[in-house]
């Protein structure tokens, strides 16, 4: 479960980073 949450968090972070760059 923790690994899954980590994956989701990482994805969200990546998306937010892309949003900031846009």
C-alpha cells in the first residue's frame, strides 16, 4: 500500500512540475 501511495505521490509531483513549467 505504501509503495502504491508513493507511486501516486510521485506522479502527482511530476504532473504539478509540468504544470508549473507550462
